[in-house]
């Protein structure tokens, strides 16, 4: 409670607002290390969550870590972090896509989520309300059941700060490129997009990349997201986006040329996406392994797709994700269509990156 | 010297100060097992927190920093208290988890490593018992986007020949804003100026003396200036030109603070 009050005071929030769910980042041992492990174990002695709470991906798939060559010490500490969270009463699913796991917050619901892509999706696509929480503040909110009422919780905090007029044709992989481009321009602002249509899955990739290269917690899409009609765009700076801008982004984030892994996740794939990848891999089997990152629920729901990918030398990993998992002990260059992955792989996993469309990658490395 | 501060985490700490002029991350910036500072850019590499009062502009980096502060505090290897220019959630949450007193809204460049210091979060102040405060007002006059600089004469008591804003010492108990209006009248001959903003105090250290500068911004109706004996020339400049002038210490920070206001 003292944490929430201090954050509220710093942000000049007039009050705490009750929340219906929390999502906590900081579960991968690779990310939180010994300080996180120590804190979470101490905290779990007494703390219990007061609202439904989900947790971000772990640093490895705890059912496959031996086959992945993960050091036993790492796996043991990872297991202890998961146990600490579960003692606090969280739902034992480790995912960066809580919005795909059934319990989706509704329009106008106040929530306290960390994990930037989930924040962006919840605010923009679902119309729920959360700031970009850090792991510790989201955990504090989960325990108290409330969060300081400021920023994206308030109508005035959800107004756009700049407009992207998109002239380029955006499909599939293009959403990741557009997100990377717009995030860099927008910084900590709130983008308003116009000029394209998108499915929910497209918006997931757009938001994930946007929230990586920028610290955006929300965006609007004209005729595409639920709050676009209340967005005021008059007088805002307008940025035009052409095909060439997106190609520049692809080149800028491509830092390697000989990948030893194709990594698909960041965020974790949905069941439909996993099945689609299995079909593509079956049609064009690559000569380097394909690792697909999904939630445990999705992996269990798609045994045939998992079998297909494994038959071609790939893996479907659950409860972990591309940029928080241990890759650096085995790989040096990763090919991925994920904008978020391309943004974080160099710093978090010491990887070079080949950023491209999944079909192009499978054909190139077949 | 007493500096007002905003309480972030309760408590009181007393000891010597450890000051970084650059933002700090407790993840990677310090060794968790020893409390030794690793970040070269702080100018403190190799120092240990050892219970000293740690002042730095603000936190940066991963939110795991909160847990790192907790771990250091738990083992007694962390700072005894934290002072920031501007608190953000990583360090604030860490201070609360670790039970460390913390304040912000203090110009940390007014504190030097080695100063004797008392951080009293509950009273909302930071005290440097060995430092003598000299309160000063510093006024930027603005006219159509340009601000007035004056060059100090050889007859003034300090910083002769340097560029400055209109300024003067505050006598005991005097209202800073009234003093500001009076200095403008004396040094420029202008009377009909309009108050726009008062910025947060900037502290310029000169050994054991601290000039506590209260920044003001006033709009001036015209640009004709009548200097008195304290200054020898004047110039109306665009704020981004200030780097080109040889100024009194930290005048640029005073300008930024005045333009930003409270």
C-alpha cells in the first residue's frame, strides 16, 4: 500500500482506483536475477494477491529445459521464482499475452498490468485502462487490489499526441515494422493511426513493436479501435508513412546475415498463429531450427501443430518467450518477424538479428 | 544550509553524502554482493554505499532495480538514504521495500560527495550543517522570445566580468519575488514588468558556500535597458544561445528552471 501511495503522490493521483485484474512482469530468472528471486521468496512468505493475477513468461520452459541445454542452476532458480509467485496465488500460466487466455478485461475496466505489449493491447484494442506498470508496482497493485488513478486511467490521459497517416500498404509482418517506426517517432506519446485496416492479431504485433521502440501505452486506429471517435486530432503533428520508411526500418534492425535460429514469439503466438506456422514449416522445412513461443494453454490445445514443428527439428516452448528466454548459451544470430523481438534480442540475448517476414525467412533458410 | 524536499519514503538518515551527477541504475550500476558502485559515469566507481546518503538526479533502467535496492538494504550494504532531483517509480519502490528514507525535489548538484548531511524525510528537508547558504534571486526578463543577459562589472563582489541574469542577494526574511522586482528596477530601470514563473531553486556550490538561486521569469514590455553600476553591458538572447556566453555558475540551469516554472 505504501508503494501505491508513494507512486500516486509522485504522479499527483487524487486517489486509488479498484482494479479487476493484475498482470505482473519480472518472472524470468534471466531478467530479475538473484535480487528478484530473493525479494519474491521473501514477499511470498506473507503476500497474497487480491485480484485475478497473471504473470509474464519465465526464462525457460520448465518441462523442456534439459533438452535446451539450460544450466541446472538456472532452471532451479527459475523454478523457485515460479513457486514464489504461485504461493502468492497467481494463475500458474506464464504468458505475455494474458489477453489471449480467456479472462479479457472489458471496456472501461481499470486494471494494473505490466508487460508493455499487454498494456498496449488492453488499452488500445480492449478499451480497458492501465498505465505502463513496472513489475513491482503491478505486484503491489495485485496485492492491494487497487492502483493510483492517473495517466491512462483518466479520459484526458487517453488523448492522442500525434497522427500517423499511413500511405504504405500494411499486411502481416508490416505491422511490426510500422510499430517500430511509429514508436521511435512517438516516444512516450500516444499515436493516432489512419490509413489501414487491421485484425486483432495485426494490432497485437503493431502494439508490441510500438511499445518497444517507444514507451507508448496506447494507440488509436481510425475506424479500428474502440475509442477512436473520442480522440481529438485537431492541431496535432502528422507523420506520413510510406513503403520506403518501413523498408528502412527492416534494414535498420537487421544486424546479422547468417541466423542459426528462427525465433517466433515476442509476444507469444495464438493457437491460430501456431497452426499457421506448422503448415508453413511443413510446406517449406527450414534447415535451421524453428523455436515457437506460446502459452501453456496454446501448446496443450495444438498437439498436431507441435508434432509437425518438432518433426522438422523445431520446438514449441511454453511459459517462456523469445527475448526473456536463455538463447545466448547456444545461438548468435536469430531470424524473426517480430518487431519487439528485433528490438530486444541484441541487448537482452546478445543476438544479431535478421528481421523479415516469416514466409521469406522460411524460403531463404530452406 | 537547509533545502526543502518532498518525502517519498519515511525516515531519517545522517552521515556523509555520496553524489552522482548522472542518473543511476541499481541493476548493473552496483554489485549486489558487496554494495560496490560499478558504473564509471557516476565518478564513484569502486566506492561502496556503506550507509552513506546517496544523491543522484533520478533512477533509470530495468524495474528490477527496485528488487536490487531491497537486496542491498536487507544485507546492510545499501545507502542509508536516497535523495533525487526527481523520483521515478523504480527507485521510489526500492526505497520503500528496503525501508530507506527518501526525498526528491532537491537540486542534487548542490551536494558534494563528502559533505556532512542529514536527510529528514519526515520533516521534508535536507540539511548540510557545514555549508553556508547564500540565497539569491536571479531574474530573466523576456521580450518576444528573447531573454536578457547582463555582464557583471568589476565593482561587484563576485564573478566579475561574467554574464548573468539580473540578480541580487536576499536579506533575512525577505520575500524573493519582491526582491526580484526591486532588482529589476535597480539594474534595468524597468518598472512595468509582469511576473510569469518562479522555478525550483538551483544550488551552485563554491566550496563550503552554496548560492541558493531562486529563478524568476518576468515579461518585459520593451527592450530598452538602463544599466546601473553593477553591470557593464547587456544582450537580448534566444534561450538556446546561452552556451555561447561565459556565465556565472549554472546560469543555464537557472534559465531552464525559470522557463519551466513550478
